[in-house]
C-alpha cells in the first residue's frame, strides 16, 4: 500500500494530540507520527521544521478547535432558548458534545507546560465561564459549575459514577 501524498494539518494534529493523550508528549516523534498518518517522516520534517514546532502547532490547533467548538455550542438553538439553570445545562451539554472529539485533559496538561499556551487556556476558560454566567447571572456560580464540569471531563475516562452536574447547576441557579 502506498503512502498518502498529502494529508491536512488538522488530521496530523489530531493524531499528535491523541498520541499525547495516550502516551505523553515524549512519545511524539516524527517516526511515530509518520507510521500513524502514513506520511513520510521527511515530509513531516519539511512541513513543520522541527519536532518542537510540530507539537506546538498541534497544541495551538487544539485550542483553535476548542475556541471553534465553544462558539458552535454558544450558537446552539437549545442554549439560546433557555435561561437560568436550564440554559447553563444546555451550554455544558452542547460543549460536551463538541469537545468529546479532543483529548481535553492532555491538551490542558501540555498547555500548563508550555508558557505560550497558558493564556490560550485561560482565555478559553473565561469564555466558557462567561457563557455559563449569562444563564446563571452569577460569576462565582459560573466558575464553580465550570470547575465541576472540567472535573467530570477529566475523570470521565475512568468510567466512575459521580454526581450529576445538572443537580449542581440547579442548586446554584
């Protein structure tokens, strides 16, 4: 079977983020990404210049995707039609449906290690909290709901049963 001649950056970046999520950043190598994507290692070197630049571009792409997903979730009809606790729940449901395609925990952990990505992470957090706040009308409640939601997102991979986020939103809303 021949190698593909081209592959969009987004496909390469998705593979890199999945690899970071599964085995950590140190597992990302041109050879590993080459095997996973079918692109020649030399093509990856030519396209991105260095391993560090390739990983940085993948992490930036991940935050771009999360920004896009937040906007898409905000524009969801169900979010627009509900106020109060139901609206906040709709925001989180819509966002959860969108972000399930990205390894958010790995992206966040990597962003904490890369100083240039910390502002991106903080801006995304602020954007999502503001979306929740529009429905709950309280900044502190929105911050608590966001933190609880992120906790669920981070721990969901372990398939543990936790509290229902909508119960928290109702109590705070």
